C-alpha cells in the first residue's frame, strides 16, 4: 500500500499537494472547489490590512516557460477577506492556510491577529512579493533582520502555527531561512516568484506589464525552486512547503527529494485547472509504486543522503 499522506507540524494532509497563495483563493467557494478537486490543503490569496486595487491591467502575461505577474497584492477589505476565510475554514474538507501581508512590521502583527480569529490551520506571512514595496522600499524577505522582525511580531500576535513564505531573490536563502526559524517560524514555504522579469511589446516598444516588471513562475523556475528547498532543508529543522514550477508528479518527487514535506502547485492550476491536483497525486503514487517507496518519509530529503 502506497501512502502519500503528508504532515506539516501536527496537521495531516491526505496528499502533499497544496494550493499556494494567489491562485483561486479569494472566496470560500473557490477554495472549496480546489479542495474538492484533490488538493491536500488550500491557501487564501494574501489578505491585506485594507482593500487594495493592485496594479492596472495587464498584470499577467504568458512567457516561454511560465508566467510573469505583477498583480500588486490586490485584495478585498480585511472584513470581507475574514468573512470568506471564516466560511472556508468551516466548510473546507482540507486544511486552510491564511496568507496575509502588511506594509510595515506592525501591520503584519495587526493582520495576523485578525486573520487568526477565523482559526485557519496555519497563517502564512507573505514577506516575499516582488511587486510592491514595504515601508523600507523592498520586500521584508530580502533582509534577514526584517524577515526575523516580521516573524517575531507575528508570533507575538497569534497562536496559530506560522508559515513564512520566502523569496528566491536573495544572495543566500539559507540566511533568511535560519533567521525566520530562529524567530519562531513553524514552517517555511518557498519559493515566491523569481526575478522580477520583464517582457517588451515589439509593436509599441513598451513593457507589456503595466508595472513594467513582474515575478516569474511556471516550469522554467522549477530548478531554482528545487535548489532553494534543498538549501533550506540543509539549514533548518522546520517543515518546508516547496513550490515553484511543479506541473507533474515527477516534479513533485524532485521537490520532496530536495526536502519539501508538501508541494505547492500554482501556475499549473492556471494552465490546466484544479484537476491538476489529482493528476499530480496519481503520478506521484505511481512513481512510488514503481520505485518501491512506501511513504513520503522515504522520499523527503532523499537527495541529501
Ligand atoms: C502579486 O500580487 O503581485 C503577487 C503576489 C506575490 O508574489 O506574493
């Protein structure tokens, strides 16, 4: 019998696939739909301290190997987001992760306290969006001192287990991972989008995205994500949700072997629909059967042996 159940701290997942923040995660109905399609856990779109329009269209463009996005963390009001989150927590058949952000360290604390009232299984601090500036003019996740300060503030503000989402856009992701673990993070998710990158429209001669630059996701970033997860696993003891470019069960196997305990699938949902969660779980199971792996524990971190 092949067992693909995953564990993140004390939370059990029927399978290791996770809907990451930013895809189909605004309403309880869409989160429930993704859960019903086979995701092992679902994450809300990042919830902010107040309603935010985000950047003007176009905010997403397809490029070779994936997508560039610069949505700009658009979100409904905090009250509306918490209403949807509360319904999702009550009605979802799988664990719910509430992603959130603030523009300052104090705002991270305030929003963490508010979203925690809905009692999600985890809260996830998004300190890694490349498309907006925080009060220091760069994502908190690019500096280990700020990353740790946000983590500490959130831990002081909430009793819900905390995931901190890291950016690959740093010279050494190990330093950031160590800092957030030391500051109290219960799990790490990695990676947020790569870059930022840029695409220029040849007829107008202008950048395609209204915000000019955007974060890259999709299959082209998989090797970067696998390397980041590998380095984080070498550095910390907390579980890792590995994400970035996973499209198939075999991509998921790589991520697990690098050290992830669960795997996020985002851009592939955009391309192939929520059915991709069942496809990835099926392919993962078949790989394990053919190669004699009985449970995920046999795969997780195998590349380090
Ligand atoms: C965005 O809203 O611009 C993307 C979100 C993220 O990268 O965290």
